[in-house]
C-alpha cells in the first residue's frame, strides 16, 4: 500500500533572542491510507510541533532544518508556498485542535465557520454550502441543526464544541486528519463518544488519522501503529499490539506502567483503614446534611447544582467524588469551604457548623481546611515568586515570627513536595504543569490543614506526572494525617487513590461505596455508564461502545427517589 504521508528526518528549532533550541530531531514515520497512527509522549516531547510542521502552522521563530522532508502523496509540502498550503489545509489534510474554545472564532456563528471552508475549497453556492454543513453537523451527532447552525461557540458545551471542530475538519472530505489531543479536556464519557465518533467517521470516509495523545488507553482503543516520542526524538515505533505486549524502550515501559490499573487490589493499609471506618473506630471530620446550592440564570430561573446532599468524611480517609462536568462536584467542594455560600443545609467540621461562622471565625477555620485547584497556572499569581505565593498563607495566619523562620518553613515545604530549594526564587511560568501542581500542594500545606479538597488536581497533567502526584498525595496523607475529598472525572485514578467513592449526577449523590465494591459491583446505571466509558489500555479489548449505549438506555428508564443501603456500606439512589 502506498504511503499517504511520509515524514523523513524532520528537525525543528526555535530561536528566542540569541538562543536556538532544537525541539524536534530526525523524526520519521509513514501514514498509509485509512490507517490510524498514535503519536505518543509527555508534554514537551515534540508531538504537537511535529503535527504543526506537517500543516506548516509553526510560529514565526520556528525553523525547519533543510534535511527535513514531509511528502503528501509524493508531493513535498515543505517547499509549498503559503497560498498552496491554504489549498491543502482542510481540503486534503484537516486538523482537530486540543482546545476548541481557542480554535473557534467567537464572533462567527458555528454554521458560518463550516461554510467558510466549503465556499473556499469546494466552490459551492451559499445555499449548497449551508445544506452540506448541516449534513456534516448531523453526521457528527449534533441535534437540532437548524438552530445550532445559528449559535456561537460559547453556547456549546465542551463535547459539542469538539464535535464542531471535527465537523469543520471533515467539511471537504480530507484524506488525512491530524487530531491533536482531541479528548484531553473532556469527561471520560464524552471522550468515549468522541473516540467512537472518529472511528465511525473513519469507516464512513476512509480517512487516515494521526492521533496525538499522552493517554495509552486512547491509543489502545484507536490506533493501528504507535510512534513514541521523548525529548523531540522517536524512541520506539511498532504496531499497537506489539508495543503494548512487548515494549522495548524504558520510556515506553514507564508510560505504560503509569496507566492506572483498574484491577489493582487495595493495599493492606487501605483495607485496615476501611475496617476501622466501618467499625466506628474513626471519627467523622466532616458531616454534611441536606446541603443545597443553586445558581440563577436567565429570567427568574435557577439551576440546582447541589441538591440536598448528605454524606460523611472520616478522619484520615480519601473520599472520591466523581461525575461528568455539570454534575455538581466542584460546586460541592467549593460550597463546603464557603467559597460558594450554601442556600441551605449544615456542614459540620470537627463538630462546628461552618455555614454560620462570622468572617473572623471563618478565616481561623480556613487554616484547617484547604483547597488545591484544577489549573495550577490560573491559581498561582504570575507576578509573585514561589516563596511569596507559599509565604502569603504563613503571613495571613501569622505562623512564622521572623524572616529566617519564614524562609526555613518555605524551603521545608518545597522539600516536602519534592522541589529544589532554588525554586523559591522563580515565577510560576518557569515551571512545568506537574511542578506547578506541586507548588499548589505546598501552598495548601503551609498552614498545617487537616482537611483538603482536591478539585480535579490531575486533569491537566500527563499520565506519568499524574502517577507521581498521586504517590506524593498518598505519602503526604500518611506523614501528616490528612483527610482528602478528591474530586475527579477519571474513575481509574479515583479508584487508585480513594478509600470510598461517591458518584454524583445532576446535583445528587446516586451511589456511594468502598472503591473496590463500587468498581466490582456498580448498581446505578449512571455509575455503569462512567465505568463503561473508561478506555481500556489493551489493544485486544473489544470496544465498550455497546455497554455505554446500554447503560444510557437504563439511565433513561431509571427512576430514583430514595438513598438506601442495598448491601453493607453500599448506598444507592433507588
């Protein structure tokens, strides 16, 4: 079979001031018609730069070395002019970007954004272009297309925006699609839908796909071949089955080992902890009764994000709180700490009802309750050095008396989260995502809290970095006797870190059980749907699409009215 695309000896450098940095070095791989290639590696491995080189969409300060070659159907792309590349982009090679919100034009309707490409490449009339655009929108699973065609990007959910990005990339029937981390920011169920959609469209249109990802579960589900990249170089290539069953490179082995294992059994320590909780030997640290929080929207309307929640968290445990975007998880975490004011209900922390505390008392209470946020870059002040970001909490609560004492505490905290003392003098932009998350953890620990809400602390990180942060959190919990509420949509990671898991859907907890029990014996159809959507890191594993559809059908028919204990310590809304 002839190659659709051949990348040979691709090397790319970036010039910043007087320094030149080589970020891609001698990368070579081929893509055949109808084939799916997985380009895998951690952040900074050169995956996205390689993809953008194919499209000639690199920044002004990028330089592709003269020995490099990228041939599409035998035609060299690197010698093409910008005008010639405009004809190829979208028409022959389409691209789906990682963050649809920054790739879609906020000032144009969604329909216009598709027809723009059709009018440029296909020379259709405006009426024909509109008809074709609506057909493509229907093909990617968008309902009510006449109305959706006139809407703007901000009126779509994350999953719907990603569907529109796929629709736009397919508009002119390209023979190759480059999908750059197309599911990274999405819930596990939406991710499963998008991956299934790409598979179905690939069959329908016969296109080839280059899938850029750091998630080996996605690779197993989608790809025929794998190209593993590290530090700008290809370290391993092969069929997906061969790479999974017999990886040759140590880096590939490390990436595969970082995948959370759903079948891993609980450690003896976790079993003992659960036995103590169930025997009543561990006291509750947090007791939530009938907690409710609603937000106004539109004219005299409101959405109930947290709907009469009842649950207890015991000292020293990790309670996982899982669900899709919009299920109410983050609102619950923020309402517990009164970052959102609750509408009703009771939150007892160490026996004190924090919902009725005055400002001064609440400030004192906050010393004991901390939060680690989803996006460490957005939650760290870019104008402050790390020593001041961590030191600010010490200053507010008056925890150090002298400058020397303050500095010593900051260095102690950096050491505790595995960061070098010299990092204290740097700014947030000088760190990787994983390092920034460690800084966020150090800041939360500065005031010696007993309870921490972790709001999606891993979702922006590579799988190997996620594994490091989970190890760190477990180590800190043991050393410092911490209690966690761990909020996430990645059930595999939740199983690994949590003692018990609560599943949230439409503002309610629909199932709560010990983590092993929940994964081995899910009862509520929503829990089954979340579990079915987890990509299994096994290329021989059959697609789980059918089980997701079945769980969705069950969910539609399911009517819950009461939260009941259906077996020891296993509660279900039934």
